[in-house]
C-alpha cells in the first residue's frame, strides 16, 4: 500500500525547457520506462523553485530543514502499466543547500542530490514579478531568473506547459534492471508568462560534456508556475 513520506509546498517554479537528442538521454533511462516526447521531441528542463513547510510522513517537521531552494535538471519518461501509461520524470541532478537532505536522498532513495550554496530573491513591481534562484559552482554563482506577469492563466490542455508540468511520477535508476517509483500529487498549476529571463548554468561541470551543447542555445520555452502543496507517495519498485 502506498504511503506519504513527504509533504511540502513548492512555490514559484521556473521551467526552462530544451530539446535534447534522445541518444544523450537513453543511457539514463530507468529500467521499465521509455523516453516521453512532445511533438516528436525529447526535452530536458532546468527547474528552480522553493520548498516550504516540509514535513516527513505528513507530520514530522525537521528543524532547520522546512524551507530551502532547489535547482535541478530533469527529463521525461513514461511507463506502460495494466491501467495505462504513467508519465514521469527522471532527475539528472538535484541541487539543494542542505547536506542532510542530500545524504538522506542519496543513501535511502538513490536520488542524485548534491549540496551547493544557494539563495533566492522574489520581488513584485507593478504588473510584474521578478523570481531568481542562485547556486554556487566552485567560486562562480550560477543563476536562473525571470520577469513574469503577475496575472497568470490556467493550464491549457495538450500545451507544452501541460506536458512539462503534468508528469506526476518519479523514476530512479537503482542499477541495471531495477527501478524505484514514487508519485507526486498536486493540483494543476497556473502559468505566468515570462517577459524576459537570464540563465547562467555551468552545464558541463554539473552534468557532463554530453549535455553542454544543448544548453548553449536559448531554451525552446520558459515559464513560471505558481506551485502548490504537494504530497510525495511511495510507488512500486520493480525489476
């Protein structure tokens, strides 16, 4: 039976989305899943957001670990089941500023977390909002930032924003022929159009040389989502 092992709020999520050759992603695809596509194209997303009100098992608040930034690179997969397709994400690396989170995620769940100094800034001026996340790579501060409308709109069915945000499962490669699965439960998010943006990310140092050429280009799309409360539930590990 599935159980909830973490509840939280995810707020002000920036998604910068890039087409990536499937040959780069295929070695990272967990057993039992396959690459998912939008209009015939595989995507990787740079995502910055903020964790709030983190609780383990829905009730245990760990001191000094209830709010923090995260920045990650993820791509999209799907898994065929008896009841249809489950659409999910695979993380290449997840950056957080708390070492204890990295230790638990890596040790217990096999998730590719890393600890880096991080910071964020949220500002509202007139009809725009400025959202920024920073993470340090060596001595260099990297960043992703947007100026977006303060008025959002509901998610449009079958849009690229829907494809990016509506993958409600996570899959982790736990070795050859073994995969763990978890479910991320949240309502649809509102989308805030981005007026301008800036991204500085040392992709080669963080993710490897094979990814670098794809992120030297401008993203195919970038948007801000408001976020919501989320619950992360256990799924079925399989081999």
